[in-house]
C-alpha cells in the first residue's frame, strides 16, 4: 500500500504532543534573520568543541542552544499563564 492508496477522508485525526525543543527547531528553520551578537570567548570555544564532535557547523550549535533556551522560556511563560487547578480535598 502506498500513500496514494489511502482514503484520507476516512482517516481519524490523532493529536500528538511534540517536544517543545523540536517545535522550536521547526520554527527556526522557517525563517532566519541575521543579527550581530557579542558572545563570550568561552561559549564560542565550547560551541566549536561540540561542533567538532557532532560534525555540525559551530553556528548551528549556537542556534540550537538559542532555540533550546527560547523553547524553555516559552514553555515557562505558557505554564505561568495557565489557570491553576485546585486540589481536591
């Protein structure tokens, strides 16, 4: 069976929770904006070490770190905005 053989009108939708860092990576791929940013020498050196170990460009490592941090901040902000449930008792 191929995708062309599937009757998509009969397929039931499924809700999936995605890892917030994965969502951030997908968002980051959609559009990149060039910025100038001063970064500490130690952070650049660490990014270069990670890049050498993973085979990625060090700029991609820095972008991933920024995306992960932004994802954490977004998750915390959204959690803080959610109404809290009262404990039963």
